[in-house]
C-alpha cells in the first residue's frame, strides 16, 4: 500500500496540495485577501461583503502585478487584463 502525504490550508479546507510550501503560500494569499476585504468594507460601507471578498481575493492573487503597478510599472496591469475573460 502506498502512502501519500498532502497538505491542506488552514483557511481553505477544500484546498489540498502536495507540498507544505504551496499550502503556506495559499494560506498567506487568503490572509492578505481577508485583510484587503476588511479594509474595503470599512472604507466603502456601501460595498457588499461578497464584492469585498471577491475583490480581496482578486487583488491577493494578482499581488505581483499590483505591486509593480504601484511602483510605477503600469504595464503590469495589462497582464491581468489579458488573462480576463472577454466580455
């Protein structure tokens, strides 16, 4: 019988990965998304909770592109736009 080790994020019980580093990275992304959503909810009270969560996850997943854009590399946002589904 083979034994297989997998890791699960503490914040996302449905997510299973084969290495601890990926699980930790996923946990950190979800923590960042939670903090972004919390900040959006406090600063934009008319925005509903679902939109805050969705936007927080989107920004956390695309953290690198947003970081580059905030540092002046606006072209980094084109990567996000290119990956977006067509309207």
